[in-house]
């Protein structure tokens, strides 16, 4: 009884939050990306394997978790702009774990077909589990505001008019930082339609593409192993096989045994073009000067073995050198993997007939695979890579003999990382003490359309279905 003599009204009984393994895993993956600067494509697969091994997940659960993580990361800038309209404080004052839950909820509401009530309730339950009941109420209030409109409606409210600010409009609508929109537009050239196609392609989930390493496996073998209903030949590379959504490359014998691997078709084209470029004289010694993690080295090693050539694969980082060694294990031809700095090479000048320098870069060409990179990179990163890229190319030209060929490759279409680097080195502005001439790379990618005016080649996700790989081929002349 109360002091007034009336019966006490029972309080609302406490209900334990429901633990949703899929959304908890997605949240933990986002926290790893934020707290440890991890990449989702590295942290998510082992998390999914553990959940499957523990019996917590089936295939549909894994697919949903993958969509939640990658979709949220791709659209982070767009969702931040929308969430900022729905909170009563600057976004920087919202605790990062709370913002991750809100972003996951926003993606479910605006980027998936999950019903509104389910998206809100599941996100609030997640907040109760990982944040506590108090902050779950905040999450509930914000998500109900977001749920009041669809994505198109929100974009009309948070994005400036295209005519007023084209880069900012495209950046918010297509979830890219403004500086990356500007850089990609400069690299691509042309009008609005082309750059919008490119930005949209960056937000699509890339196909899983296999490479059949020559002399060790064939595309026919891979297609038979996967099943013709789940595999297609590559569009451009003679060694490529594309898997239907949900394919498990790790289950294939050829992949487990290293006779095949997972490799973007653009990377295959770069390695094959270097291998097929004409050289003057001998063709017995090849170098991959920045070999980690080993995909291109494995393809080059297989191609070299077919010609009786030897491959030296060099990688500065020991852990990446170990990955290279694993990729090359079982290669039928002679090869060696070493840990060495390509800017201070241990080999003698003029030692090689072919050299590949796939240099470290901002990775703006692989935003489909590493969506968080677009929010992590800054314009000043270009200045950090520039001296290294020039010195690696200079050393590659020193390392190749007269008449031999160098391939300068980068997974970035940014002009500062592509043609500008090659032009500087060829004109001596990077201190090069050798001379070289361009080789037209376009005929070395037969059948591939829209390769531009040459002599270098820039591949594009929206035109070729590949990462935005760049390749310049140079022959040393003196």
C-alpha cells in the first residue's frame, strides 16, 4: 500500500534486450574499422567464419552482416549528413559507438528493403545490448526522425543544388568526400554523366573474380569446379573467372592449392600486359619490386615459368613478404622472394629484363572493395606518397637493362599518382639518371574498350568492371 492507502501500481517489468548476432557482429566490425583503422575486407571474413563455426550464422545471416557493414561504410558520409539533421548537437559530439549504431540503423532504413518497424526496433535492441537503455532511447528518437522520409527525400534536404555546388552535391548524393569527387572528375574528364556513373560504380558490390594461374590451372577447370550456373569467363583477361554472388572461392581445390587465386581482373590485365610487352634481347629475369600481397607476383611467376624465366619478388614489409611467398608456393618455375626496400635495392643496376613496380598509393581505385578508405584518406596523403612513388619508379628504371621494360602501376586514378609521376621521372625532375621511352600499353590489353588516347592506360569500374588500375609501360633506352 502507498502512504495514501491506495494499492501501489506495479512498475513496468524490465525486459532483457534481445541479442541479435548479425547486428552485434556488424557493430563490432564497424568499431574495429573506427578504433583500429582496420579494413572491413580484412576484419569481417574471420568474424564471419567464427560465427559460422560456432553455429551462430547461416549463409543468409552472413550475407546480411556483410551488407550491413559494407553498405554502412560506403554511405557513411551521406548518413552522417542525414543524422546531423536529426540530432540536437554537433555530430562530433555524438559518441562514436552511438554514431555506429545510428549509421547501421540509417542504412537499414534508407539503403535496404528491411521494413521500417523492423529496422528501428532491431537497431534499438542493438543499442540496448551494446550501449545501454539510456542511449537506446536516444537512438530510438533519432531513427524515428530518419524513418519519416526515404533516401531521395533526405537527399533533397541535405545536398546542395547541383548548379550551386556540383562537387558537394555529388559527394553527398553518392557518398564520396568532396576532394575525391573533384579528383576523380579531373582524372575522368567529361561531363556530369560520366562521373556520376563512376561514383555509382564505386558504391556497387564488386564481383569476386578468380585468376587461373597459367600452367597450373585453367579457366575451364575453375568453371567446371564452380558450376556453369555460378561462374562466367572474365570480360577481358584470358585467365579470369567471375563468380556469381555468394560464391565461396576458398572452397575450391585450385584456390586452396594455390593454382588459382582471387584477383581483380584489372590487376590481371596489368601483369599480363607487362609480361607481353616487347623487349629487346634476352627475356630471362623478371622483377616484381613491390610484390605484396602477392597476387600479381603469382601471375607473373606463372607466366615467367612458361617461358623459362626467373622471377624475383621483393617486398619491404616482412608480413607482406610472407604473403607473397605463400602466393608463389608451388610455382613450377624458378623464383625467389626477398624482403627488401625497392628504393634501396640490393640487386645490381640493369639486372632485369622486365620490372613491375605496383607502387603504394591512396587506393582510390579500389573504393568498391575498401569503402572506408574514402573517409580515411586526406588530400595531404598524396604529398606523402609522391616522393616514394617517384623514387620507386626511378629505381625500377635503374634496375632494368637497356632494352628492357618497366611497368609502373597503381590502384589509383588520381593524376598526381599516375601520369604526373611518370612525366616527372622521364623528364629528370625526380633525379633519374637513365632515359626511357613510352610503350603504348593499349594493344597489350586486346579487346578492352575505352582505353583512352594512350600511351598509358587507365581502367575504370564503370567502364570495365575492374578496379581503377593505372599502367604505364616504359622501355629503357640508355
